[in-house]
């Protein structure tokens, strides 16, 4: 309802009310799905927007899909999408964006460590004219201190190495507009670091500080090995600095080798040759280790090029509910090929 110039209440056309899509990646979250529905609806029901909720199931092996479908049966605003296997969270978010119909789209983790209570603040800042509103974490409760310190360090290494400005201490909990989503669809890479891609797109962006909540049910899906690989992917996606560092290191080593050759030759001429075997072994091991590391970094970039050349689908949809998936490509948009 709204009021006209004469002060009388008038009906607002439903299509005039902005639609907000809440995208919810999920993997084995049966302990959180009922709570997710309850707490999320309690926050958004009284907001002046229309909502749709898209649960993207990354091939859960528990009752996540069953519980999500039961919600979809009761409330058609809820939609469900299941992958044929675990394609990782980046592809869950990519699929959620692709199937979303909203004027604005918000990614919310199904474990509720990102509190739904922040959603009204996202929407308020969006109405101020921002195209991207990302959440900035203040604390990570429930994780060991060493893990928190490692993650904070990784964020800063990623930001330092990137060729674009990527905000630190941010996750996937953010709002983007449909215009940003459409621009994101034009990005054709398969090795995706969405936080970096959205930063690379530009548009008007800002952050909101919030306190991350501890996980109540289920287990974390991000072991240390996953976080390390995630960091490698982020750096390789937006920076050539690792390759340039090895190029610079090679030049420095060549200069040092030339200087050492002169020193060694001078001592040999004066009859005081340096002790050989220890020096040779140390230098040899250093050179082998450096070469191996450099080849590994180069291989990481070559491997990514090989993966991009195969042009496989980003994900495969096995099942859906309340969503029209026929004719929707699971590949980068044609304009990006």
C-alpha cells in the first residue's frame, strides 16, 4: 500500500515492488535448513520487497535436498537446484546468479554464519545507489586463532598480488544488482574467484562491517587444504606477479652468480681457492629447489589455460524445483566465448 497526493491509500502493483533474490549454496546442511527458513523469513517478511530464495545443493549426501523440497512445496518463493556432483561453492554461486530473477541478489551461506539480520542493511545501502555491497568480517568465532591469522594473511596476500583492488576480510556474503550480474555473465573463465571478478567489474561498491556467527550445526566444508588451493586460485586468477617474481629472482641470481664467479676466480689465482664441495652442494640444492618451484608456478598457469581450453560446462544440473532450467546454458554466455 502507498498514499497518493490526496492522502488516501492506493494499491501498489506487485511488479513495481523490487524483487530480491537470496542465493543459498548448501552442502550437507540438513541440521541448518529448518533454522534457515525460520530465521530468514523472520528478517525479510516485513521488508518492502518481493523475495525469492534459491537453494543450490552441491550434491548433498544427507537430507538437505529433501528438506529444501518440502519448503518449496509449501512456499513457491523457494526454489531448489541440485548439481550432479560437488562442483564447489564458486559454481553454486554462479548457478544461483544465473537462475536468479531479482533486481538485487544476495548470497547467504546455509550455515547461517553470515547473519540474515544484515540483509536489511544491504538493501538500505543498495537504495543509496550502490551496485555492490559486500560484508566485511570483524571476527571469525569458533575457529582456532592460527587459522584466523592464516586466513587474514591470505586475504592480504591476495589483495597485494591482484592487479585490481580486492577488499580484504570479505567473503561471498554480498549484494549485487542485476546489472552487475549481467556483466558477470560475460566473464567466460572456468577457474573462478568470484570475489575478485566482481571487484574487477567495477561499478559503485562499498562494504558493511558485520560479526560472523559461530556454526551451530554441521561441519565446515573448508579444510586447510581447500583454503590453500583457494588462495592459489585467487592469486593465479588476478595476478602475474608470481611469474614476475621468478623472473626477477632469476636476474638477481645471475648477477650473484657472476659476482661469485669473479670472487672464486680471484681466490683461485691468488692460491686460496674456497672449499668446494660444501659450497657446490648448497648452491646446487638452492638452484634445484628454485627451479622446481618456478616450474610449479608456471605449471599452475599452464594448467589453468588447459582447463579453460576444454570448454566444459561450469556445472551439471541433476534436479530442480520451482525453477525453469530447460534451455538455460551451464556455460559462460555466448558473448564471452
